[in-house]
């Protein structure tokens, strides 16, 4: 029999019991803290709300304006261009031959003078041809002289033949009268008649010979004229052995060397005329309008769209830190009209003195291919105005103050004069009838509408009497309401 022993569970200590004084202290401290918080929130946190009132919104928008200034004088149209030669001359040999002499300036980049000998061909063959034709002309002259002698001799023989014929005729007439009186025989009459026929035949033969001599002489004269023409051609070919420069210019290309053979028609040099140059600039249709509007002052009534007035221009170019300028004039439109690739007018400006320029330290010359700036002084016969750049609104519009009303007028930008823009008003009939009373608005407006009332700071319209006498409500606002009213007031100031 097994004996079991029951063990008691371990003894756990009991939580200590709180005393009543401890509980009372906790309650008193908690109440004191809550009372202090309530006192601080009630008395220390309270502040007097400022009285706020919403200012009345003015019906007039205050703006800053400037005077609308009419523009007088020319307008400057700006464009970019490139220098092109006025003309290029390609010289070719007109005869064939070997080059026996060449100018030292016949090199690309050198300048040749007018009349300067560029090349000289071997003239021996052409000199011999001239001598041959001169000898042939002398021979033909001698032949003409011989023909004249033959004609003179024939004339003398014809004179004798005519006398002999006259004697034979008289003899025949005398024998005829004797036969009627039966004083001569018929045989004697036949002999006289035969003698007359022989004399007449001799005279006719001499006349025929004279005509042959005259025809031969005329043939020699014709040959002599042909020889004279051939001689002139030979002399011309001889002169063409020397090729001279027709102008003063710059050698662009040279394709010949001394002792080389050149055939007839071989182009051996290209010379650029440097007496004047042209500047090619592409102008838009808007820019061409102001040039064509100057037509009445500078062109005739026979002008068409492809003939432009000769308005003055200035060509400007910068070489490093120095700026140079050349006077020019609009000469013509290159081609038949608008360039199909760029949709612009290719205009050519002629510079008569490419070496004349305004510079203090050095001189420069307009060279081909140089990019330059073109300033065209057009004088259009239209009414233009000057406004500041701040007055130009998006979409090329300006805001005008016309009788304290906002007028939105589209404009066309023409040019710039210092800090001012030259514009043309598109519909100025009702806005600029008296431009002294019209101002240009330069300050921003949040929501501009046509006809809205505006005023300048010096001429701000007063409030209406009804708005001045209207009482305003004074109310105490919360912090959130005060911020909302402040935002509205700020928005109203921006609108004003």
C-alpha cells in the first residue's frame, strides 16, 4: 500500500492595500492640475478679435498708361543677307595656240586691272596668214591695173574701127549713087559693101573684147574684196593672240599655264567685277508691304510687283569687335517673284562702293559669301505709332484707354526704335481720331474685356454716393473666416 503525501501550494503575498490619505492626495492634485489648465485657457488664452471689414470693390480698374506717340520719318526693316558678286566674266581663247606669255596676276585671289594682258599666244601662223593675204591683195591690185590697160587699148582700137567703118559706109554710098548713073559696075559696089561688113565685124569684135575685159576686171575687184575680208579676219585672229582683261576685277579661277596649248573656245579664267557688289536678302511679304508703300515717292507709274522702289539701306558687318557699314540701295528682285522654297522675296541690294566704309582704325571690303545685316530705311505713306514693348500683348494686340474705356486693338509690328516699337493700328478709325486723348495701357489686367471701365492713378474715378453711404457690418470673425476674407481682399487688390 503506497502512502501519498499531499503538498500545499506555495504561499503568495497579497497586494498592499492603499491608504485613504494617499487616495485623497491624488484626487486633490488632479483637480488642481485641471483647474490650472482651465484657468490658463480661460484667462490667459483669450484675446480680443480685431474687427475686420471687407473693403468695397471699385467698379473702375486702375491701370498705368503711356501716351500714344505718332511716328514720323522712316522705319528700319531688319534682315540678314549674303554678299554676291555683281557679275562674273569667263574669258575664253578665240584662237588656238601655245601660251608664250602669262601675267603674274593670273592667279586665283589676285586683282587684274582693265586692259592688262593676261596671256599671249604664239602669233607666227597668224602673222604668216596676214602676210599671204596682203601679198594676194597686192597681186589683185596689179591684175586690176592690167585689166584697165587692156580696156584702154581696146577703146583706142574701137575708135580706129569706127573710123574705118565710117569710110567704108561712105564708099558704099558713093558707089551706089554711081551705079544709078551707070558710072560704076556692080562688082565695085559688092567690093565696097564687103569692105563695110568687114569693118563692122571688126568693130563688134573689139566691143565684145572690151566687155570681156570689163567683166574680168569686175571679177578681180570681187576677189580683191574677198581678200580684204580675209585679211581683216587674219588681222583679227592675230590680235586675238593677246587676251586682255576687260574690267578691273578679282581672279576667281585660273586654268592655264605658260607653254601650254589652248584650243579655240577654252575658258581659262573667271574674273569677278569688284567695282560694285550686291547683297542678297530674303524679305517676307510683311516686310515688302512697307517697301512697296514707299512707291509713290521713289518710283514711276509703270512699276509692277517685280519692280521695287530704290529705297536706301545700310549693310552692316562685324569683324571681331569692330563694326563696319556700307551704304546701299534696293536694286531689284532676283527672279520672277516669290521663292517657292522659302516663300520670301529674294531682293538684291547694290553697293556701289564696296571699299568705302565707316571705320576709324582699318578698312574692310565686302567679299563674296560674307554674311551681313541689312537695315532698310523705308518711308511708308501710312500712319504709324510708337509704343513701349510692355504695351504689346499676346497675339499682337494693344490695350487703349479711350474715354476711360478699354479698347483692344490688333496691331502690326513694323520696326523697333531703341526701346520703342513702331506699330500700325489695324482699325484706328474709332480709337485714334484724336490720339492726344488716347493712352496705351502698359500695366497687366487679370481679365480684360472690351469696353470695361479703366482709369489711371491720377484720374481714378470716385466711388458712387450709394456705395459711400452704405453702412458696413462689423462682426467678430473666427481665425478661419479672417483668413478667407484676407484672401478675397488680396484678390481684389490684384484685380485693381
